[in-house]
């Protein structure tokens, strides 16, 4: 089993920055797909950023503002120039083949 614990959410004015972190414990595979998703109120859970096999990807909506980094057991999401549309619950995700694990979610609120 793998447990994911997130931290770093909070409230921030538009234009501000936050850094989210996710620490994984348990049996981790070497090249798991690691990612951050977010879910705004009334909307689906969408992929924000990911990395695997040394390659990182970010969604077009956050390109140039968000970046993902980390190692085998920890991932971070650096969020800059936050705007109201970035508000939502952010979830970290680790996956490998048929296994998938989600964090409990951390709230990010951007005020205008």
C-alpha cells in the first residue's frame, strides 16, 4: 500500500504563489506516474501537471505559471501568478500499471 500526504494549500490573493508538496510512503515502484490534479467546484478532476521517466508535462491552462518537481517519493507543485480560475482542491496522484493512489486533497483558494 502507498499513502500520500499533501501539504501547502491555503488562501492567497490573485497574483500570489503557493507551493504544494506530497510525500508518499509505502511500497513505491521506481518509475511511477506522479501527478497533480485539481477539481474546481462543480467541475471534473483535471490533470494539472505530471512527470514520469524524467519528463514533465503541464496543462496548457497553467503553462508558464506552474511547475512540477520531485523524486521517487515526493512531488511538489510550484504555482505562481495564481488567478481565480486556479481555485479548487488539488490532489496528488501516484500510479503504476493497475495501481493508483490519491492524496486526500488540499484546498487552494485564490481571491480576486
